[in-house]
C-alpha cells in the first residue's frame, strides 16, 4: 500500500539530492513554514523554502564527516499542511506529520519555521523512544511558561518539550540569554552545558536515542544575521563542527533546524549556513541508521 503523504504539500523546491518518494530512504526531511508567535522580527515562515533554494550551491560532500549526500537515500517530503493562526493546532499537525515520517521507517529532520513547532516533533519521537534525550543549541533558554499569552510560543519551546519528554533529560548547550528565573533553573537543574564542556557532557549519552534541536540564533549574528531574535556573543561553524564530531558516536534519531528568517539577511549567507547545518544533520541521521 502506498504511504499516505496527504499531510505534506510537495510543491516547490527540493533539498539537493533528495527524492520525493520515501520508498527505500533512511531520512525524511520536511518543512513547517510557521512564525505565528514571533515576538520581535517575523519571517521564519520563509526559512524552509530558503534552505532548499540555496542548497544546490553547496557541495554534497561534508569534510567533517567524510560522507557524501550522494551516498544517502533521503526524501524531501515537502511542507506540512498547517493551519494559520494559533500555535496549538500547528503543533498538533507537526506531531501528526512527524508520526507519519516515523511510520514510513524514516528518521525525521524538520526545517522551521519558529521554535514553537519543536514540541510536536519531540512528542512524536518520544512516543517511539521513551528514553529520548533532547539536546538544544540555542541562544535562549526558552523555558517560560507562557509568553504574550501563548503557551506554545517560541519563548516556551523547551518548557513544552519537557512536558512531552518522558525521560525529562534535556541538555542545553551554551545558552546565553534568558530571564533570571530561567537561568536559576538552568544552573540548579544541571542542564546548562558550557561550550568548552560540550563533547565531554554528551559522551555519557552514547547509545541513547538523541533528538537535536538547532535554533540558528545559537550562532553569532556575525555569521547568522538572518534570524528573528539575534543575540551577540554566539558561536562559529568550528564550534558546531566539534558537536558534529561527537555526534558521530551517538544514536541521533531525529533533529530540527529552526528560526531562519532569510529576508533579514540580503546577502543570503544565513540561508547557506542553515543549509550546511541541514547537510550535516542529514548525514548524521543517515550514518546512525
């Protein structure tokens, strides 16, 4: 029986080297063009399309991983058909779409969109992997209970993820912005991981299923200006490469890349960086299958 892909709109660009047909593939890529709870600069709804459009400007080969997308069978399923407006039904649609990807036997890689969508994907993956560990790259803690009247806000992304994560295990890598209360929780919980201790902190998790969520504002605005809530003092590609090297030893089962607002960076460099992060994650998900 043919898989039911009715929750995806397959029109438009496709990530380089991807197939539309998921049969025989290992990884399933999909986009969620949503920025309904943006509180500063909107535009992340254009992120998934921008990543696809610039991807053909990259090499298929990744030097850090010594792997090539040409050797990976992966599908770009298109965009999740989401309702516009309130975030709650969008999160539910993301959970259903991620469940579909998992039922196809694929490892999900989601392109956002804003960070509020991540809890839907995490919920679906955690239903299959109850011992799932969530690893967050982000400038912001995202631990608020609500923001501007919304519980499913991009500022509440990790709070909502914790509610659907049976293991309760979250590692927050080098967070540099948040409220006094958020940082008090980060420090007392032991979830905050300094950049210098990133690989060491993740090493004990080898063998556990991991979900990696990459909010692109983790990178410094000097290299990632195209994001809605930029935060000075961020990180470079070399810092991400250290994480990639460690994740080669891990069981990465799902990931997302969120918060690219491409129209805020006329140079297009931000979209290229996001596409390169996506390439690394596709290869990590493929080589850990």
